[in-house]
């Protein structure tokens, strides 16, 4: 059973959206080469299908880390 934050909370992994073909979950550090390669590959596949790419980041909140991740991930997100 997955842990829940409170009695009213639903773990995101228990939703249909989490298991959607449009959502890809990657586990690792955002700066790791294998994570960046996986994001690059998924973004390229989505763009080839004419899809928009949104990158959601749940990582460090330290200024230097966030700035570095914005620089690293800017190329993946489509404008708009």
C-alpha cells in the first residue's frame, strides 16, 4: 500500500493520469546524464508526433540547483 500524506490525500501514483501514455515518470537526479538522455528522447518522440512538451520538476529548491535545472531543461519544453 502506498503512503498517504493525510486521510483526504490521494497518492498521485494511484491516479489514472499517472498511468497515462502522456505522462512519463523518471526517477533520479535531474542532472544525471541518463535522466537527461531519457527526457531528450521522450521530448523528441512527443515533438515528432506534433505534441507539446511540458517538463515538471520536483527537485532541489536551492537557487543554484533550480537555475542549473532551468538551463538544462529549457531545450525540452515547447513554447506556449
